[in-house]
C-alpha cells in the first residue's frame, strides 16, 4: 500500500480533529500534527492516533459526527481515512508489538465475550445466547495470529530469496447479522495479525452489538500501545454505505461475509475480494454408521444457534435400511418429529413463497433463527419444552432440501444406497463448495463423498461445527471463503506475497 505524504497526513489530521471537536492541526492542542516518527520507534511511543495526537474524542457528547468514538464514525470516508492513518502507524511497529496488540484483543474479548453474545442475541432476535457465547470464545481463542505468517527462504549460488507475507493496507469488511460479533472478532484478529487496518460496514440489523465490539477492540489496541482507529466502523450502516465502501479508492481488499447478493456485488467491484457466501450443507448417513452418535451429532449441529450458521447441517440423506433407526435415535436426542399433516402446516409457515419441487423457495424471515418451540407453536404444537430441533421425513425433491432455511428444521430423505445419497448431497449443496458431512465407517464411501462434495469443510463422523474447531482440531474462521477459494480464512488470507532477493550474497558456500 502506498504511504501517505506529509501533506495528506496534515489534511486528514485536520479533518479528524475538527470532526472530533478539537482544534485545527495548525494550532497547539489535541489536533496538532506531530513529526513523522523515525523508523523503529517503539509503538508505545507513537501518538495515540498514529501520526496525530488523539484526533477522536472519547465521548459522543463531544463528538457529534463521530458516534461513540473508539473507531465508530459517521461516514465511510471518515472510517477509511482514520484506518489509513492507523495502518501507517502500525507499519512502524515490530512484529513483537503486533503480537502484543493481538494478545490484548484476545484478553479483552474473552472478558467481554459473554456480554457481547447477549447483546447480539437480544438485538437480532436470532439463535441461542448460549451458542453465541461459544462462538465468541471460539473465535477469540482459535483465530490464528501473527505466528501463522511463516516466511520461506531459498538459497543457492546466486544468493538468497525471501518470500514473506505483506499487508494489503486498509481492508473493507462487510459482516452478517447471523454472526455479528464473532465475525468482527475473527476478522479483526486475522487482519491485524497480517498488519492491516480494517473499516467495517456491519449488517444494519446488528448495529449496537457490532459497534460495541469495535469499541472494545480499539480500546484493547490502544491499551497495548497500538494506534487509535486500527478498526473502524460506519455508525449507521446501510446498503448504500456498503456499496460506497466496496468502491472506495482507499480500500485495498474487500472481505465479505454474507448472502449471494453482497458476494456478487463484491466480486463485481473491481477490487480483489475474499468472499464467504451461502451454504446448504448436506449430511449423509450410511448403513455402517454409528447411528446413536450420528443422531447426537446431527441434533447438536443442525440445532446449533438455531441453524443460522452457514455450516449447520441443512438436510440429511440416509440409507433406507437404517433410516428408521436414525429417526428413532434423533427423537431420543430431543428432536421433534412432525407427521405429514403437521408438515403441510409447517410448509405454509416456513415458506413465504413455495416454488415447488427442487426449487430454492423463499423463507419466512419471521422464523429465521427462532427456537424450534416457537416454530411449532405456529402449527399448534405446544407444551414440548425446549426442543433443540424439528425433523421431518420428506421426498428428495421437497423444497426444504433445496433451500437454506436458517431455522432448526431438518429434512430427512431416505435413499436406496450410499452412492445415491452422495450424488443427492452434491446436488442439494448447489455447488457452493461450502460444507458437508458424512457418518460412516466405510473408508471408500467417505473418500468418494470428500471428492464429490469438494467443499471447503468436510467433516467425517461429527457435527459440521467441528470443522470450525468447535470440538474438532484446527483453527477457526467465521469467514469461509468458498466462492473465492480461500476456504477458512486466517492471516495469510489477508496478506500479499512479497519476494525479496539478495543477489550473490548469503549464498551457500
């Protein structure tokens, strides 16, 4: 990324100081422009705002154009400009100082994660509070940090070549309402670890919890000696501000987590994008599976956060000879099986537009992310307690199978054999390349499913959330970039490859 000139730094500093209610940069006081620090200056000795001293007021009462402070701004321009200054300040830091910043973010969010989970649950009305707590802790603990940026070296007769990971600069990120706080935490740790700053345009339905997450992150960064506004966000996000962010000249990389519309817009923006789109994850259960364990995993996975996570199982294809056993085991795990009459009523509630066999129908948004008991009440079923999941046996062409419903309703399809199950799973996944699972002891069948599904996450004999590191090994990510090929993102995903060559020196003797 091109460094700012002194003239640009002066101009941005004056704008931010005036917006924050401070004095013009030419005057003594909070907005005064400081000399550019010498290379290697400890980050703790840099001014709090990067190259300007505290340009942003701490309280909204004194900063009407900066709603809430701590990285929250009124416009995209303000977000990008503040993040640009922060990026250049971070560029003066050592890798060790970057480690300190990330460690401070983790410490703060581990302490505040439960409160943010409750805020997200109350504000969005989606999912389950206890699962949002798990998500926040998961991303805080298991998102990789700067340690994942491993350089590579090659030496020979003509010297030494170093391949290293360099930052993009200011990243523009768009986040969903389904995982608002966890996506911001995860993206921030990965992006800052790679040396970037970030400007967020969050989902309008999750503003308060998202802004609080951004503020907490910025306070943690500053507490570790880092620059203010390393993470910024538009205080009143809209579709228009998302579009402005996508096309802003100061944005060097787009990272989008959302539905097909916003992913398509990002990929058509003319900028490089890391895009995480929709999923319709299938699960296959064959005759060799441990049926009791498969049922436990399916209830947990499909019911996790009321099925609003893109990796949650959305449909099951089970070999006919064990279908009855699986349904019995699912009921034993607490799932509620609807009969055919209840299913007809359920279809009317679930779909605002039923487009028929094998069609992606339109979901009733009122029921997205709601508890299974709430959905059952809509069809006259009461007194069932805290049901984790609704299950329904349906034919293979039923629209529930072909639609990402984002609610705890799991369609089950009987099939003749495992090969038919795998083929249907591939079709129902729509080629998104997102996530899939299989419960089986047949190595050949598991291998074929992995090849045929060709998804970013494939889980064998477990819930798909285990593929996020929740009960499985490996790092986590809540931006699973299947459309653009990065898969589970981490700091390397937000980095550029840089090749540094020393000719005829440091060569092998």
